[in-house]
């Protein structure tokens, strides 16, 4: 199949599919006379796999490792679980950071009167050269 169809069926943009091909995550056949890429069903399956994994915020290196584990029928599931648990820990850290940012912004919003006066604790805090 051509790149447009592979893109559509995988839910990825053509640019992303081309990039994944360029960096070797997938290896479609390339017509030497035209330079066009031809994607097989296994290529499409990898693209769909990566698309789902990226939605879980796995990095491209993580995706390479997951594909390698998926393709290795001798692998143990503990490797996959370990990688997933690391991702969960990263997400927990990000959630904690986002909650802290939300609290800080809520505090600033509460301190701002939101009236016609120029005084604004939000702008003052953002322009402060020290950390909040």
C-alpha cells in the first residue's frame, strides 16, 4: 500500500509515517525507480502499534523496545510490565507537577481582584525573577 493509505489506516500523518520510515522504526520496500515507499501489512501493524503506544506517552525508544519485545516470542512479560510500570511512574510524576502548578495558579487567581485597577498579583508573580 502507498504511504497515504498506510497513514490513513494507522491514524498517523503522512509526515509521521515518513519519519518513522526514515529513522528505521519501520522498513517499507522502496521502489528504486520512483523512490515511493510500499507498506506491507506488517508495516501497517507496527504503525498502528506505535500509534497506540505513543498515545500512552511512550517515547520512540520505548516503542522500539516494545516492538522488539512484541516480535520476540521468547520474551517474558516481566520486561513489558517493567517498562509499563516505569511509564506509570513518569505519569504520576507529571500529574504531581501539574497539580502543583494548578494550585499555584489558583492561588494567584484568587489573589487577583480582577477589577479595573492595574494591580495584578498574577503579572507580578510571573515577572518576579525568583521562583514561586
